[in-house]
């Protein structure tokens, strides 16, 4: 019974959500491009950078969300922050994959990031030390009243398996 409910939920979720992704899904997937090859993330993918999911909006690099526990989150980068420049190089007007390549760099190196926060015209300077970023795609926790919450940050090869694992933990 549980397996049937889970499969039904996942089928409906994919049917309803994915067709509405449009170009947003394509833009987000560019983050994982190395050269010309698209690298599909597995359950946990390690990359080196500041640790922020970003998208392109009107030629600007906008933070969708900092990755949990990442250098970007620790530095204070927030969702909807617009990354204007990295190490003095403007990101405005660049294709998303080119901008992301400027944000990435060797582990331990500094990224001097200028950010324009939503609702403000002032630029905020951050110095973020690049590090390994673990990209976990499924998070789960129990709310008050016994309500289980499962969040999927992105779809990868093992997201379905991770979803099942987290669901099993919540059901216990």
C-alpha cells in the first residue's frame, strides 16, 4: 500500500510540476556544465565553489537559494540576492554557465563577491572561501503535530531513492 501511494505521489508530482518548469529547469541545469558536457548530479555530487543555486533573470545572476551549510550560506548570501561581480569582473549580461565558471574556482581560493540585495540599491561585499559543496537533493524533517515534510531541491539520478529513504525515516 505504501509503495502504491508513493508511486502515485511521485507520478502526479512529476506530471504536474515538470511541464511547468519551462526554461527555469534548463537554466538551473547549466550550473552543472563543465565545458560542453552536461554532468547530471547523482545523490550527492561534490563540486567546488561558494555553494549557491543560481538562475539567470534579465541578464543577471540571481541566487535561488544558498546551499545548506555552504560557504555562501555561512557568509550571509540570501535567496534573491543578485550577484553583480566576482573578483572585480562583472557578471551582468553573461550566459549563466559562463557566470558560474567565474564564481567557481580552486578549493581554498577567495571569491570576492558583490551582491545587490532585493529591495536595496546598495552593493554588499562578501569574501567567500571556495570549498567542496555537497549537493544533497532531498531533505526531510518532522513538524509539530506529527507532520512530515520532505523537500526536493532538484531532481537527480538518485532523488527517487533518497525520497524513499527519507519517507521511511519519517514513517518510523
